[in-house]
C-alpha cells in the first residue's frame, strides 16, 4: 500500500480507550477491500488507528469509514452513561 494515515485518539482513561478499541476491533479484516487495510493499537488511554491504501481515493474512503466507526463507538459509550 502506497498511502497511509495515522490517527491517535486520546481518551481520559485507559478503560474508555479499551471500550472503543473493543467496539471497533471486530471490523478489522471484515470491511477491508483490495485497496485498503486498517489496524488498531492501544497504549494506555491512546487508541491509534492506521489506515493504509493503494491510492488517495481509497485512503479517503478508509479514513472516513474508520473515523466514523470510532465516533459511533464513542457516542454509544456516552449514551449508556460511560461519560
């Protein structure tokens, strides 16, 4: 893959980062195509999302997908009182 975007998502504590990681980790490998891949890493309260793509159009689409997934996971945690 020729292109890469890395997003560091910082949370108030490691537990919140772990919940978001677990919510989106199930999608790794399931929504990837021939042109994009994604990986997750967590170090304490920081979740890192790395999107790799063969071209810029695929990179943009992959970034939109993964940032949306993280946002939904964050919102769901807030709705159930995790905030």
